[in-house]
C-alpha cells in the first residue's frame, strides 16, 4: 500500500514504525486529553488582518469556513485582559517598574531617581522584548487590538470545501518562500528526486511545510463532510477513504504522495524535538487560567507528557543546521525572513476556519524553530537565563506549539486508521 511507509524518516535517524507506535500509544492519548484543558483550548488570534500581498482577497462565503466566536463568560477568568500569568508572577515581574520613594529624604531628587530608574527599567524591558522578537519566526498577535479568543474545541479542523485558485495561490506562495533558491520558477513544487541537490536547511524548510500541508489534507479526509446540514443538523463528519487515496496515492500524485506522507513524520519529529528542548522551561510554567485545580492538573499533565517525550530516543537533530560555514548566520537570517513571510501569507487565506488553523500551526512551527535555533534553550544555557526575567515564551506561542503537535500527532493516528481501512 502506498501509505504503508517503512524505514528511516528522511533527514532523521528513526524509523516510521517506531514513530507510529510511540505516537499512537503514548503521545496521542495524552495530547488529546491535555488539549481539552482551558489553557490550551482558547487561542487569541486576529482573523481580520488585511492580506499584505494581494488585494483581491475575497472573503469566503462557504458555510463550513465560519468560525464560532466564544462568549465572554466562557473565557477563563485568568486569560481575560492582559493578565497572562498568575498574580504572584505579575507582582514579581520586570514589568512592574514603579517604585516606592517613601525613604527618600529629598523628595525632588527621589522623584528624579525614581523616574530615571523606572525609565531605565522600562528600556531594559523594551530592549529585551526587542531582542526576543529577533528570535521570532512569526509576528505575535497576542496584544493586537483586533485579536479575539477562539475556542478551538468549538471549531475543529476539518473539511471546509476551501479549494480552487484561492487555496492553490496560498500553497504556491508558501512553497515559493522555500528559501535560498536563486531562481524562482512558476512551479514552486519540488519533486522529491531533486531534494538531494539542496542544502540541509532548504530541505528542512521544504519538508516542514510539506509535512504541514500533508497534515491539513489528512484532517480534511479524516473529518470529511459525509452528509451536509440539510440532512443532518450540523453535518455528518467522518473518514473518506476515496478522498485520501485521491490525494496521496502514487498514481494520482506522480509518485509523490508517499514522500508527502513521510514529510508529516519529519515535521512531527522536528516539533517534538522543540518540545523536548523546552522541557526545563515548560515544566516551570504555571499554565494559569484562574481555575486553581484545573491549572494544577494541566501542570501535571504537561510534566507527564514531557517525561514521555524525553524517553523517545531519536528526535530531529537540529545541531547540524546553520553550522559549519561563514554563511551559516546569513542562512539562518534568510530562513527566518522567509518563514516570517509564510506567516504573513496566512492573512491571505480565504476561509476563516482554514486561516485559524493555518495561523495556529504556522505559529506553532515558528515557535518550534525559535526554540531550536535561538540558542536560549540549548543544554549549555543556564536555567536562570530561561527565567521569566530574561526570556519568555508568550502564552500564544506555548498554546500554538502544543496544539500544532496535537494536530500532527492526530494526523499520524488518522493515517494509521486509513491504513487499516485499506487493509
Ligand atoms: P492542494 O492541497 O491545494 O495542493 C496544491 C498542490 O500542492 C498539489 O497540486 C500538489 O502539486 C502539491 N501538494 C499537495 N500536497 C502536498 C504536500 N503534502 N507536499 C508538497 N506538495 C504538495 N481545506 C479544508 O477542507 N479544511 C481545512 O482546514 C483547510 N485548511 C487549509 C489551510 C491552508 C493554510 C490552506 C492554504 C488550505 C487549506 N485547505 C483546507 C485547503 C486544502 O489544503 C486544499 O488546498 C484543497 O482541498 C484543494 O486541494 P488540491 O487537491 O487541489 O491540492
């Protein structure tokens, strides 16, 4: 069967079968339950940003592209407003720049000192935010005025009917960003036989995007519209084996389908590696939503997940990327710029539901790349430098990373179900 994959995953050292077993038995069930927790369920996103690349971004009228917004009272109290972490953390935070000057004898000078030191501290905060932003692979929309919370459980990723030139233009533009190619052709899709001529970084970029593309398309096959809302109140959703075969069989894809499926494993290992690398940081996170008992459960569930991830032998090995030549830093810079463009292309997706999940998954992948390549999570880095004072992953980065891994993990699980159906 075209979807029965064996052997090593390209540019990684572990086997497809090992990943299947590990994911389906250990990771998938844990993530499924974790992603129901309030902290991971609500994602703040701006779906109304104008497309920066072309003007005829037609708003989509497809019924299944609609995104359900959530009621104010549904949003956990700790996520509302600007309260992003627990009150205790906020009190200790660097952002708390005002000082008491009651001990100053010279009130005027005291005032001056206070304002200067407040200004210096404020500058430090702004500069460290600026420094952190240099590590970002995507723009963060958390504090954007137009961003709104979306309940991800109310808006599952599934078949929407979004297709045709609008969808193709997005995919084409994304693959065009595949870095470092001097000649941009009209056909940005790469044949797998050409991959070996590329440098590792370029291959990794392509495989990550292609793996994400595979994951999105597997979801729409596994959660296909089997009967519409006219016959079933909210539509009937389930697997469509024909759709899956049409999209991934060798015959229908000039032999590329199985390679695209393998890329799913590649991006999964890449993101899992990032999760493992950020484990020390994440195990200290409070996952604050204001619901004390659920927050505690979330912390335990995350630590349990991290312990399982740690035991998996061969994640993606990022240490061979962006090293070894004078050009390495330049290459990394370019890689980042191209990836940022991909994140901007998401504003041009003409189906809100697809845009929601597209943005979340690109941000999740961007967060993974930031963890892998900023140097701040390296083994050698002192844990205190991962302290909130000096470095911070925003809540939306954590939510998008874990949800993205959840999506990829679900795709690997659903792929196995298709295999069984084909058997
Ligand atoms: P497409 O999937 O549009 O692919 C275009 C071309 O890319 C193909 O002709 C092929 O040459 C190449 N290609 C295909 N797969 C791969 C791969 N894995 N790796 C490398 N190259 C590949 N639809 C939904 O129903 N639900 C969704 O939630 C959804 N989310 C989307 C999110 C985004 C960001 C985008 C851009 C699209 C989304 N879509 C969604 C649409 C969906 O991905 C397809 O574009 C659509 O179903 C049309 O499919 P297609 O067969 O024409 O080929």
